[in-house]
C-alpha cells in the first residue's frame, strides 16, 4: 500500500530520500489551525512526494462544460487532482463570472467540494486594469502607482479587495463534528510580475511600487481578519537569467513576512513554442531552475512550488513521465518541491484549439499520464494523507 509511505515521516521512504520534519510556521501568526496544519504537513512531505494540481479542473474540460463530478484529470487517470487552481479575475467588477467564464458560485461550490475530499486549493487573480478598465493583459497604461496608498485610485482598489474578501468569507464549511471550518487557500496574487505582459509587471511599474502593492494587499487582508490565506510569490522562469537566478528571482520580493510559498511559473522549460532549445537541454535547465528555487526557499524556511506550468497540447511525447517527473525527481533538491500545478483544459481547445495541459479521456498521452500518477512520488487526491490535522 502506498499509504505506508506516510506512516512515519522520520523513516526512509520508497524513493530513497529521508524526510525531516521542519519547524515551519506561516508568515501570519494569526493563521487558522487548518492553515498551520496544511503548511506543516506539506513541509513534512518534502523530499518524499509532491501534490499534482490542475487549473479549473472541475469547471470544464476539453470536450465538456458544467458536468457534475467531472474532471479531465479524473477521466484520464481515475482520480481528481490533489490541488485545485481557481482564478478570481473580474470579481472586482462585481460580475457573476470570472475571466474564463466560470461562475463564482461554481468556483465557491467546487472549492468546498475539493476541500471536503481532502484536496488543496490555490487561487490567482487576473484582475482588470483599474485605470483603463481593460483586461489583466492591458499593459499599455501604468496603473500600480494609482492604486497603492496615496494613489488616486486607492479607494477603488480597496473596494476591489473588499469584493475579494466577501467571496473568501463564503469559503467556510462544517466538518463532521459540526464545527465551522474556514478553507485554507494558497493565494497567488500579482503573479509573473517579472514579465511585461500584465499591467502590474516589470516594465509597467517600479520595483518599489510593486512591493508596496504586495504588502498593502497582504496587510489589508490580514487587517480584515482573512486568516485562512497562505501567500505564494511566483515570478516567471522565462524572464530569469540562469546565471543570475537569485538576482532576477528576487526582483519585487516583498519580504519574508509577506510570503509563504516560494513559487515559480514555468512553461519556458517545459516545451514552450518560443523556446527553440532541444528538449533535453530544456529538461536540464528545468532541473537547475527547480534546484535554485529550493535553495532560496530553504534559506527562508518556506515551501517551494511549481505554481503554474505545463506543456500545451503535448508537443513533448510522454511529457508527464519523461519531462515533468524526471525534472521533479532529478535530485535531492528538486524532490523538495511541494506541488506542481499545470494550467487549464480550455473547452474545444480554447482560442488556439490546442490550449490544454492534461490528457483528456482517450487522448494518446493518457497512458503516460496514468503512469505518471502511479509513481510513488506523485500525489493525486485519492492518495493524500490528512493535510489539515
């Protein structure tokens, strides 16, 4: 039984790495008991196994939408993912659906369902440009300086945060003992900020103002008693020079008091169409980037995670076993990544007809995906230990 792996986190595990429990606390001293348990338990798994995650997994898939209990991950592997990614873009506008057309009611209910089964939840926020009203990708007009304290749109930004808080307040359920429990969320705001494609990104704001934005966001949420949140910091790998990894990674870092997860979004080393390096070279650099990420996380006593990534439409054959898994298990350091989340399976392939990152049922890569799941180091929802106790 694979569950024997978790009987004693002080033993040698099946993949040959010893897990040493670490005295690690969330950055928020007032974090809920469930948040503290999740943070500790994810840390205790480091070196033995990582959680596999998928964006919007319960909302739609390559050839379906809004079907109860459906997921492309489950259809092709037999289990739901261990980690569910959701996005709250457009909640700031008071609209009923997010940036990908998923209703916030469905997101709320899906978060509760995933948590009730023992899964982990992470949320990003593709927020609209507050100056122009354009999308998160409207990077032609600088906006950060207008929404931080002292900016002319600061009250408007506070109103946006209040709408996010109102949604987060709904993420409570009663456990088997009848006690109301607030669902822990790994919140990943202002992501990929070292790129230029979002209005909050490098080139569209100064490092100083980005840090002010991050700190105000965290402080405001905490001041308003949102203590179910862990905060994930996630620059994009494509804008990091491997020769100066730490320097580039730390651009905009808000400080240890404001971060719990040292994350990285990486499509670049996983077969991105703009990366012309041979696949073997991409894998080698993927390994090195994960190692550098873990070095930073360990120095700060934080969790390390591949917060977003994947190989769109599987341009790399047997991607899951021969690229992603090989990278994750390559060295003692890479095995300390807590979770890896791939992006969404847009219905009918989305805007380019190939925007999907998990094999749907009967896809040629489904067999490789199933083999990936069967590896002892990979955790899907049906293999999770109790993470909230």
